[in-house]
C-alpha cells in the first residue's frame, strides 16, 4: 500500500470534519425553518469528497449534485458564500438564486451543481474537453451517486471521455439508495465500477468510508488524467445516514432497516480515521480538538455573517437570466 | 437594402443584386463561411455534431471544416444526444464556445434535459457566475415523405424556456450574421434552419459581420396588412404579397429573424400603419410562436387592430408522409394571400 504522509492525513481529517460539522450545524438549526431550501445531507460519506479532493488543485474542475456540501467544502469553496446561499441572501455564492442544490465558486473550479440526477456527469466531461482543447493542465471530476449510474448520460459520458482520452475522473458514491429505492431494485448487476471496463477505462471499486483507501484510489485516477492516459471510474461504497432530503433519519418511515443504518454508523469514516490518527501519533486528542474548534469557529462566523446579510432586492429576480 | 432583400430564386438574385456586382451566396455556403471565419478568429470555437466531418458536411454547411481546423476542433460524435449536449454545456461553462449541430431538429427532444435544465438555467442558478456560450444548430426537414420524425419545427418549445434564445434566419445574409452573433452572444442559442432554405441565394458580404438579436427586418414594405412570417414562410409571404399586388393589396412582410428576443417594436409599428395582422409560421398553431405574436397584438396593439388576427400555420397533427397528405399539410403563398383577403374583409 502506498504511504500517505502526515500532512495529508491531517488534511483528510480536517476536510471530513469540516463537512461533518457544517452539516451537523444545518441539522441543529433546520427546525427553525429559516433556512428555506431543501438540504441533501452528506453525513456518513465525507471520506469520499476528502480523499478525492485532496488530489485536486485549485484550478481543477468539479461538477456536483444536489448532495454537494461535502464536495464543495473539500474542494476549498468559500464557506460563508455557501451558508449565505442556504439562507437565500444577497451575499450567497449564487446571490440567493441557487439555494442548497446550486452552489458555485469559480475561483476554485466549483463550476456549479445540478439537482437533475446524472446531469453532473456530462458537464464534467465537457470541463475535461475544454481543458484538452485549450491545452490546460486541469482535471475535471464528476461526483454522482449510484442513482445517476441508472441514467443514459452516465454511459454516454463514459464512452465519450474514453473515446477522446479526456482528463476526467468519474466518482460514483454508491450509498445504495436513489431517494428510497435500493440498488437491488434498480441494478441488474451491483458492481458499477465494472461498467467502466466496457469502455476500456481504468476502473476501481473500493471502501468509501476509508479515507486513505479513497485517497489512494483517487491518486491513481487523477494522475492518469493528468498524464493524458484518459478517464477513470471510481466507485466508492458508502452510506448516507440521513434521509434523501432533510435533516432527519428516515428508517422510522420504513425507508430502510434501522439495523442497516446502525451497522454503517459503526463504520463512521471520521471516527475510524480519528482512531488511526491517534494510533499512529499523527495528532493527539488535543490536536483533533483544536481542528474541531477551528472549524467550528469558521462555521459560526459563516452563520453569523449569513444571518446578518440582506436578502436580494426584488429587482434581482430579473437579472442573470442572460449574460 | 441588399441585405434585407428576399429573392425567391437564384435567377432573381442574378437579375437584380448580382447585376450590381454584389456577391451572391447560398444559405449553406453562408453558414459554412460563418463557421470558417468563427473558427479562424476565435480559438475557443469548436464544432461538434453527427456527420459534421462526413463527406456531406451537414448538407454542406460544415463541409471540410475538419480538414482546415483539425479534429481537435471539428468532430463527429457518438449517437448520444443528451450526453453530448451535456458535454457541450460543460465545455461552454469552462471556456469553449461549442457549436453543436443536429441534422434534424427532431433529435432535440433527446437533448431536452441538458438544454432545458442545464444550459438554460446555469447562468441564473449560479447567480451569473458561469455563463453558457453554446449554439445548437438544427435543421427542419420537409417533404419526400420525411414524415413525423424528420420534419418537425420545434422552435416554439424552446421559446418557452427562460435562459434560451431562439433564432430562425430566413436569408443567407442572416444565416451568416446571426450565427456570428449566436456564437458571440455568451448564452445558449437555439439556431433553427429550414432545410429548404439551403439553396436560396442572396447577398452575403465576404467579411465577418453580426446581425443583432432582437431586430426584425421588413422584407417588403406595405400599408394594408402586416404579415409576420418565420423562416421558410418569409418566402411564401413575399410570394403572397406579389399575388396580392394583383388584387391591389399592399402587404408588409416582417421577418422577426430572432423569435426570442422578439422585435415587438417593429411588429407594433407596422400594425399601427396597417391595422391588420396575419402570422405565417411553419410550426403548429396551438401554443406556438404564432400565438405569441397574436398575443402581442392583443396585449399591446389591441387598439390598432381593425380586424381579428389570422394565422397561417401547420395543422395540429404529426407530419404525414404521402405526397398528397404533405400537400394538404403545408400551407403556402396562396393560403397566406387568402388569409390576408379575409383580414381585409373584416
């Protein structure tokens, strides 16, 4: 197994904590009903965004989905712009026009997110095509779930990216549920990564709750893209703790077995990684606590700024339809 | 003005503008010239579509571009319309200016998700941070039994989606100038070409020029009735106006050129003069572009109207195959002239 250096280990933990604490804050305030946008929480899946984004440079592109908070934070997007967007404020990253499902931060290659399942996949291929045509050293990453693998554009995009050897990385987060439909009810064959082989593409399936496993698999995929060896498909097995949308768990509604959720919660990517960090003496508990405190104060500052910011003026409605 | 002149056939061009030493070019050649100049002048422009590099070159409009500009910028695509539209949208978001070409408009419904949900919305959803400079060209077919899936004119569908612009050039001059504008516009532009326009010849300057969006053209000035005609129907309307001359009726023919944005001012000014409106469209009438023009007259020109608005459109049925049914399906100059006569009787 390839080594992961100390600095990277801390960075991975930090990225995961940033995603987790950010969303726990959403959970804690959502009942007030002043965050008027549907939230699709990423809690439980944080290792994927961290392990992938750890390899990405500021100028690399990512295209994401409705479940995008972790991707954006891990890629380095401005948190205050995201929170203001959640609250529909003028200072939001999309000026209050996007909401939770449409964050953007062009300064770090976060080119937008889509709530149409599968939509991010061809867009990311387009980013890779642009990089190739413009002879820029950039990689373009598509984040999507197992539900998106059902869509025609998934197949279409893989084929085109492989055909033109584009610098794309397809990151499928298999959390086994498309809204409430289990993968078993949707897929004739459960291994999504294998579909990459049909296009002659490097493909790998690995544990999406193990930050270092994600990091190592992604290193290969991103390096291949950078070296002009074409796209890769990575399937990460993981699990979303909350319901499809909203701050609550959904097992009580019968959406899935409670035992299933509990068994995955025992495999929490962050708790597991904290143990490794401590065991390997990368940080001690006070070091971990210090990261949590730092992230928490960033979150509190972002929340205060967002809540103090004005709403967009009504005239804003008609702006930005066209350039 | 030579650039607004509608000439019914090549002989007419040669007997008029050609004699004045103006350069005549077919619609297809005008499109090819626009592509060539756009590719030459802007490295961000790429052309992608099924058959753009085949020996036909999309009926000549992209012929041999790949030989001149290479397959990095001009290439064929897998038969995956929605996926490739998404690729083009993503590429546009990241700095390219793709021209995406469909030999048949009928394949656009396969791209609808990426056009309606992504291309059209991206600029707004990102608060204006990311724009999508994408042009989607498509051809409207007609005749030879092309039938229900190879002859549709679906532009009205796209005018209903905020964030898209929709253009339908009728003349070679506009085909070139509007394509230049479309590529430079910075927004997703749906560019509709009627296949039957491809052989029409008109004045086309050699140098690159842009025809602005939202400016219609008066194809024939007149005082008795306003005919607003779209795409191929512009020619039918001009022919109808010539027929009507014999009855002593002086028709004004207006070509909006861009359906969205629409030159409302030009239409209302004409209506103020004539008081009568006939809309000639080569799409279905129900909830179509012709209905929008009629609504414009009702909302903003009601006091100007001396007679009910009349529409000459395609019937609300799928396009048939048999030549006899096609004949019954497509209205022409005589139908427009008849609608004008009725409008004048009211």
